C-alpha cells in the first residue's frame, strides 16, 4: 500500500532516508526549506490572512509498504534521537471512485527553467475529521482545478491523505520510541493533502493554490450538512530543497 511519512522537528534526514530506502520502496523524498514558508488562512467570509512562516514539518517520504503496521515498524527503527515520524495512508484513485482498471495518471510536466518547486500542504481540522471519502462533486472540482494547473505546466504532483484515524506517530526521545495511533486531536502539522507546484516565487505559488481554499471549504460543508461548518481553511506553502 502507498503511505506518506512526515518528519516533524529537527533531525538529520539523510540517515532516515537511507534506512527507509533499505527497508521499503521509496517513491518520493522531499526536504522542506524552513526559511521560506507562507501560511494562508481562507475564511468563509472575508479576505484570506497571509502569514510569513510555517510549521515544524521538515521532510516527507512517499513509499510502498505491505501495511501501515509494517511502515510503523520500519519507522521505529529509523536512526535519530529527536523529532516525530508520522505515518499516514494515501487515498488511491479507486478510493475516490475510479474503476480498478483506470489508467495511471499522466506524467508531470517537464521542469520549467527559472522556477522553484513549492509544496502546498492542506491542513486538516482535527475537530472536523470524519473519515468520509470526498464526494464526487468535491473530487470533480479538484480534478478541474488540478487539470488547469497541469495544463499551465504548474502542477507537478499531489494526493490526498486519509483521516488521522488511519495514521500513527513514532515519537523519538534519545533511544526511546513511543508509538501513538490516531486519531490525533492537537497538531497544526496535521496534513490532509498536498500539491507540488513549480513557480518563480513563493508568492506565485500562493496565487496558484488560492482556489484550493474554497474547494476545501465547500467540500467540508457538503459533509457537515447538519449545521456544523468549518469557517476557515489553512494551507501552508513551503519551498522544496
């Protein structure tokens, strides 16, 4: 199965990367630049708030492992004495309604000269996590948005993550390892999905991902038809090294 491992906190990433590659199939490894970050909060009404700065997320890996339990076992043995490794399950196209024989997604566009890569991390609201698969309407809206970014040679990759109830954390303190299974109720680093884009500046990346704020708010409102509404959506934009 496909999973994501996120490193929260300062820790050397090279030894972790070598360990993961020796024990699993690593599809993606990215390191986030702590010096270049923007957080945008889009309220249901009014103007989005933009803050310079981000969370303690430092790196991520997308890998294939037999199960989440197997990925947790691998993460437990990763070298290092600090930081938290969070293991999360990724949505597959079939989870979102695609047929079993659906063709693979198209290859990403070529890198454009003069651009940098940025990752947009959609923050998950712990109080609003339901574990419900996004509706067909939400999936369609996201598909149209991503197709436009791809056509403009901006979007390089992206996927959604399942609710934190389908996740685990390995907290590291010296030689000790503490495993905590989700759901998680407190963490601004909790991620619901990501997009990787190529733009010339982080402000250009911010403009490219602004529509995602509204798509997320509309999707969550469609789930909470009983009157509960999420009044803000938060996306953190970070430069990739």
